[in-house]
C-alpha cells in the first residue's frame, strides 16, 4: 500500500519503519524527528498525505492532530483512510472523524498500548473506533505494527478504551507504590510482599508485570533507576484526558482524579518529570503523613 506517516517520534518512527520493512511504500513527515531508513521523506504533512491509500498520524495531542487534519484532508484522495494512532481527547477524535467524513475520507481512532518497546517489536495493541469499512482497509497495517487489535465501536471508542485503561493503570500503580511504602514501615520484606500480593487478590499488572520495587519481581524500570519505560508526564497526560472526558460525560471518577492530582504534584512540583511512572514508590518512601499538599 501507499502510506503517509505523520509524526515520526519515539513511537511513530519505529511504527513507520516496520511498515516499510513489511514491503509497504511509506512516505513520512515530522517537524523535527529524522525519517527512518526505508521511509521516503516528505517536505510537509500535505505532501506525505497526498494520493496515499492510508495516512497514519502519531502526534503529541488533539490540538496538533486537528491542525494536521485540516492541512491534509483537502489533499487526501476520496475513499482513503486517515488512521490516528496518537492518544488524544475523545472530542478531538470525533471532530477529526467528522471533518474526514465531510472530505470523503474514512477515519479511525486507533490509539495503542505497548510503549516504545511494543512499537519497535511490532507488538502493539490497537483499540479502534470507526466504521467497519475504515477498519477493513487499515487492519492489514495494524497487523504489521501490532499483535492485537480490538474494534471498540464508532469514532472515539478507541480513545475511550485507551483513557479508561490508563486511568486504571494510574490508580493501581499509585496503590501498589503506597502499599510498598506502608509495608516498608511495617518492617515487611519487599520480596515477601511481592510473593504474597502477586499471588493474592491485590495483584495487578502494576505489581506482577511492572513491579515498582527494584530487585523484586520481573525486570522493570525500577531496576534501571526508574528510567522510563512510561514517563510520569505521559501518565499525567492520560489521567488528565480521562478526567476531562469524565467531566464532559458527567461520570464520577474520584480515584482517577486523585491519581491525576498525585502525578500532577510529582511531575510539576517535585522531581517526577523524566522518571518512570513507577517512581511514585521512592516518592512515598520519603514521605510521612505530615504534609498539607497531596
Ligand atoms: P514524541 O514526542 O516522541 O513524537 C511526536 C512527534 O510528533 C515528534 O517527533 C514531533 O516532532 C512530531 N510533531 C509534532 N507536531 C507535528 C506536526 N504538526 N507535524 C508533524 N510532526 C509533528 O511522542 P511519542 O512518544 O512518539 O508519542 C506519540 C503519541 O503516542 C502521543 O499521543 C502519546 O501519548 C502516544 N503514546 C505514547 C506511548 C509511549 O510510551 N511513548 C505509548 C502509548 C501512546
């Protein structure tokens, strides 16, 4: 297929490279990042999108996605697919789908989980919103970049699934880290704590697969001085998206809100920026109960 790929950063770069490796003809554009080998460099987003069968975007946020969509939709061919794999707000995903429909282009929101490792290995999970026709056209490409795809519903459903998943992740990681800090203060050995919880009803992906305590459980960013992995500021971005969606949908999400406020303090007022999101454990470890702020 002839593919345009816009946004070739940490995630988009290896995703585009995998498509080219699989034999597709990929033309890419990024304002800053280098174009991977085997991907043809375009001079603008519009040039990358013109006459392609599928255009994939992997951009930082909904505002940038909307402006790129405004630029490329007028030059995309009728019946082509615009598949956005970025994590953005549900409203932007739906607005871009409406703009695409008006331009005669099929649209998908197809955010991913699996991180940079999954993007490089081609083992991402895609959660997809949009029509069956758009999905059918893009599915072979999602299969190259990922190992699992779930069709979640109409436009915006992929983003809804993504922010709900990451809201749970932010909450369980916070709970796992504060429980380790409590166990420390109660004199419980961390390896014993892991042994019990990872096989008891407190288990979760945060404990079992991504344990925030160094030297305990499987290898994780905790064993590499909390170098990300999944950076705290990206978790904060996703928790903010979940809370703004909760406000507009009138959903009561007190745990998600509290996790957002904790990551906000960690990233904006403490030393959390650039640290893995499991670095809440050393944060809790340093603190007692005597503080006014969160
Ligand atoms: P990144 O910052 O490395 O890449 C984004 C790229 O978009 C940058 O290279 C930037 O130059 C480019 N860009 C910005 N504006 C542009 C424009 N107008 N035209 C062309 N290019 C433009 O970020 P990333 O880690 O690759 O993440 C991309 C998206 O994937 C985000 O929405 C993020 O939330 C999501 N995501 C990231 C991860 C992860 O672990 N990094 C995991 C899942 C989802």
